[in-house]
C-alpha cells in the first residue's frame, strides 16, 4: 500500500489529468557515462497502460546529453512506449525560453547534443574556441564531462559582455546504477557564477519554467499534472511550487524513510510502493489526511 504523507490540510488538488515522469531513478538507471540503461520495475507496464487509457504523459529528464528525439529512440529500444514529442530535456525548455526572449546567438558548454534543440529552434549556436565565441546573447551550460578551464573562461567573458547565463540543471547529484553521480551542469555553472556573480536562469527541474513547459505540452494547467520522481529537491519541490501533485518513488535518490522525514516543501503527496500505483491516481484527486 502507498504510504501517506501529511501536508497542508487546506490543500485540495484537482484530479490528475496527465503525468510527468522523471527518467533516471524513476523509469530506469543509467550508467555513469549515460551509455547503458537498466529499466526499473513497472516502467514499461505503467507507460503502456497510460497510453492504452489515453492518459497524456511526458518524460522530463534533467540530462541534456542527447537531443529529445535521440533520447526517445534509445528508450523505445528498451521497450518504453515514448514518442519523440513526449521526451523533454532542459534544452527543449531553454530553446523555448530563448526564442521568447529574443535571443539569437548562444555559446554552448556541452556535448553536441546539448545545443541541438536550440539550433532546431533557429538559434545560432557556437562553442568555446570558435570565432566570436564570446559575442553571444546567452551562455547555456549542459552535460559537459570534458569541460576545461578554457571553456569556463570563454563563458565568463561572454557573461561579462552582457550574455545571460542559462543552466540545464542545478542539481548536484543524480541516480545511476552505480550510485549517485555528480551533475556537471551544477559544477560548471557554479564556477561561472562565482567568477561573474551572474544570476543563472535554470530551465530544468525544479524550475517553474520546466513545469509550465510540461503542462503546455500536456495541454493541461499545472495543477492537473501528476509529477512522478525520486528526488525531493527536484521533482517534488517543483510540483509543490507549481501546485501540481507530487508522487514519489523509492527506486532512485530517496528511500521511504528519507521521504517520511522531508520538510513540507519537499514532501510528496504520496509515496508509491511501486511505479504501477501511478495508474490508481489517473483521473483522481489526491487528498491528504487532516489533523
């Protein structure tokens, strides 16, 4: 049975009309290089059942190494019924945000897949070491395991020249089958921010930019979205901030006893005993106990 977690008794979330699933720690565990995947129990069955019931869902990873379509193709090979449009990354959100802000040229700190969504949206992308690399409207930091000081220096010069700083993920760790792994975006952007004192625009989870984008893709208000994830400072805090319903799993960063000790802003509405329990909440309001 799903564990019940107490929260504000005045809360009365509307029925869940669609879902957002985290990937690492919720549906699968990758290796540290993001090259191999191990499906978690119930992942295929849960997504397949939602698809059969015509319940809309998307996947949102904070990983930015691969373009969304390429990531979706990798997951389909594992058996997950995920269409290209259902696969979202921070780069999807970054591209949308930059277009709306009139950004035309961006410096990318990341692997080739990091800037793919930006280029597809019509934003000119460049990388450290290329001509006029620091003459940009924005810097975007994503998955960059080979980052060096020259890359950080180029980003700092761009920010000092007036470029906005965008960051895919501000999470220090994520779950893999080898244990928790350092988030490169968090580390790299930390160095840039310390040098430049720039404010970073976070586009991945737990930003409301991310939840708004998810809700728009689902065609729902944020309060009608069920957010399923494994990390209290990522999916759960994002859901709470946006008025969505937070559903927690125990297969990734956080175990049951840790969920039960979370402060209110990081407290899920339900702890799932297994991922399939998501199906019981489709079309229903998750009320929390009073008193």
